[in-house]
C-alpha cells in the first residue's frame, strides 16, 4: 500500500515539474528575464523586478504541487491507516 502511494506521489511530482518546465519556457520567460512591473499604490510603474518574478513563480509552483497531492488518493497522508 505504501509503495502504491509513493508511486502516485512521484508521478504527480514529475508531472508537476514537467508542466513547470513548459510554463517557464514558453509563458514566463520574459518575466524571468525582464522582471515584472513594480507599481506604486497609485498604479504608476516605478521599475521592474526579476526577484519578485522569481518569488511569485516559485509560490505558484509550490501551491500547484500541494493542491495536486490530495487527488492522489488521500491515504498517502492518512496517519490512521495501518501498513
């Protein structure tokens, strides 16, 4: 039972990283190379930040991987289940 759940976890993880690679390559390349706009409270652009782009993309990737985990069957994190 534990092996099956580990396999599911690795499958989800590998698919997540593969989709991340495609997203970074095709959609987010300009954000990573040029940065994202930094705005004032009034909405005026004061510059661009590569660091903010990296932080934002990292947070989105981590949240997408975490959101995919419950769909693996649920028993992977079930501490009451006996092995």
